[in-house]
């Protein structure tokens, strides 16, 4: 009960701070390695070592067709900046010369989830070198393809340094996990799923959640939202995309927002991140 009260207190403080905070601008940075990993970095305005969010874009990439940061990610970043958290968004596609992979069949994609897993680890290592980041309070939040990438870093054994404090996956693809042995989660996990999602159906993720909960009952939470299509946290209306090789007979899927699901998922997100990113 005490944990829940503290989490709710955080949500109240979050809402109050969000009304008056002005988010700093994003900065483009690059991390050297086998290739320069491009990222967008939005530091918190507050001084001292702050929590940080690694935000993982979906299959549409980090930027829209006009070359601007996608509104979903700027909206979340402003929300987190208002809470006093840094935000970094690695550009897994642009760094490899692509903008979007949504219309590519999974078997033909040259950018795999494994590539994105490596990007997450590189980003986390970069954060660990910064004097303004508390490495014990880093969370990973992903959407769709980025959520699948977030699940790829769940395994505690891949973290040689500091493991993340929390992992959140918005409507990930969970089918591949049906064939895998269960791993020990590196951090508490929150799965946010849409009941009406035809692209990455909720059922396999619900089954994955049950498998985790059987062995790690306090580490995994699953929330499914009625009438939530893929992208239910968007403010865009639901539309049918016939260019997506998914859904029934691979002939397309519905995507778009649901106001009730969006607000409910944001409440879950705020409480979960607030609980795990608070200073101990």
C-alpha cells in the first residue's frame, strides 16, 4: 500500500510540474562504434544526476515524412522532461540509411531487432559516461518494433554493467517468445497492449506475461486496453493501412488512437516509471 501511495503522489507531482515546465530542445548527438549511432538527446532542466529514459521508436522511424521528429516521441519527451528526466532516442533506422520498415515483410528486413538490441546497449553505455545521469535510474520505453527491441534487452545476462531500472513495451510483437526459454528479467516490466490490435496481437504478449509472472510474480505487469488498436496511444484517428503485410491474410491492419486507452495507459506509465525511477 505504501508503494502505491508514493507512486500516486509522484503522479500528482508530475501533473503539477508539467503545467509550468519548458522542455529544452532536442540535440542531435552521435555515439562512435562500428558506425555512428545517431541519437536525439533532450536533457532535463534540473541539475545533478537525473533519471533518463531511452525511447525506442517504432517501425515508422524516429522522424516523419517531413524529416521532423515524430510527434509521439516529442510529446512523451516533454512529459518526461517535466518530471525532471533526461530523454535519449537512438535513431536505429536513419543511422543505417533507412527511414521506415513498416511496409517491409519481416523476412526481408535488413534491420533486425537484434541490431536494435545492440543500439540500446550502446545508448545505455553512453548514458553511463555522463555526469548528469544517474545510471541506477535508467528506464527503457519502446513502441511497436521498438517495444520488441525493449523485450530483447530483458535478459539480465546481457547486461554486463548496470541493468535498467524499468522496461516498458507498448504493443510489442511477442510471437518469437513462444519458442524461447524464459529468462530472468533484468528489471520490472510493463506490457501495454491493445485488445483490438491486429498487427501485434495482445494474446502472445499476455501469454508471455503469464510465463514471466509464474516465475517472477513481482516483476511483470500486463495491461490490456479494450478497443485499442495498434498505436492506441496516438492522437490520430483509426485508419486501415492496406500497405502493411500483417493482419488477416497479411492484407493490412487498423492503426490509430483511442482516447480512453491513451489516457489509461499514460496513467499506468506514470505510476510505473514513478515507482521505479524515484531516488531510493
